[in-house]
C-alpha cells in the first residue's frame, strides 16, 4: 500500500449560508448514510468536512462491492476523494444531482435493507413513507442485536413512531 500524501486542509470555513428551515442539518442524508455504511471517525470527519455538493454526490452514488459489511471506512474515503476531484475538475456551480432531499437516495434504502433484512410489507411501508420519516428511521434505527434475519416488526413500528 502506498503512503498517504499529506492532504492539506485548504480553504477557509464554509459560511453557514443555506436554505432556511428544514432543521439544523438542512436535509442532509449524511447520518443515514453512516448507519447504512459504518465507518471510523477519520472517514466520517473527512466526509463531514466536504462541501455539501460532494456529500450529496457521495450519498447518492456510493455503491459498495458488498453490502452489509461492518466497516466501509476505506471505501468511503476513496470514493469521497474521487467525487471531490471530479467536482473540482468540473466547471464551478455545476449541480450534478438536483436532489433537494425530496426522496431518500435509492441506494441508501437498498443498503439499509441489506443491513437490516425485512419482509415486503415492511419494505413497502418504509419506501412509501415521506422522506423526513425515512431519514429519521435511517438515522436513528439501532436494534439491540445486529445480524438478525428479520427486522420487519421492529422497522415497521419504528417507521410508525417517526411518521407523526
């Protein structure tokens, strides 16, 4: 494995200009992404410090080789680097994915289902839920035991609890 080049943190802080409303995280799927693809603190920091468009592209496009693993730190970090350099190379102001969090990124829901298997009814219930509900389910779902064969009842009641 090659040595890590010292990537300096250039650029000043991002001024918090943005859409008003929509909670503190403004419709970011980052925490939900972390639930589906667990990563260590360094990978998480690296992702969190990226510009919003990089984060959105990563959340919307990341597809691991294998789902349901315990640690995606390396895969996430190298994907973030690829997205960053792609966006920095492109013309400024290009919004590749105009997804103002209207719906959950399909890959994210799919990864959640891989991690926490559920039957068709529970899956449909989750898929048909409004995006804010999906987001809080993906962010907050923490079962007592990982690796169970079926989380349908748990997920269904969790969706119900987050729909109000």
